[in-house]
């Protein structure tokens, strides 16, 4: 929270005084910032990931769709001259898949270039749903 004088100035619409946070950090100074991922399927969105992010992801429910998108990512990385590798991820809504096929899907997505697979539980609620997913995947 800002010191009271800074809050008062900010409420009045004035310039906020320097509160001495020039070297502030959420952790030890010198730590690396967290990776930034950009998610989406359109070429323009993927190009933003290629230009500015550490990774890209998209919502998919099968390997074929991910593979097509991953090819677009690779093509744009080459065309835009990206030097550093771009991490690729898949978001899978559990409601969109047969949970008994979750482990196979993870294996296939990994083979298609996914570095991460994140399962999203929306309709599924509670610890039992999480355990059911964990048993299916692990």
C-alpha cells in the first residue's frame, strides 16, 4: 500500500511522489521474470507469441488440431527469424475429451511438440474430479 501522502496525491489526480520503489522485486533481486505465454490460433496472435513471448499455447481437444497449429508456429518462427526456441503448450478442457483417453492424448501431444499439457476442469468440480483426472493421466 502507498504511504498516506501518496494515496492523498493520487486521489486528487496529482503526480504520485517517489515512494522509493526503484529496485522493488517480488522476490530476491536478480531473479528471472516468469515466462510469458501467448495463447491463440490466429496467425496474428501466434506472430505476437513468436515476436514477444517465451511460449505459445492453444485450446485443443485432439492431436491433429494441435499438430496443424504447431506447424503454423514453426512456420512463423522461421519466417519472422525467431532465434530462441518457443515453448508450445496445449490446453485441454476435460469436458471435451473421453477422460479414459487422457494419457494417450498427453503422449500424442508430446510427440507432436507440446512441452506442456494443461487440463482445464470447468464442469468437473471437487477433489474427486481432480483425482479421477490424475488417475487417468498419471
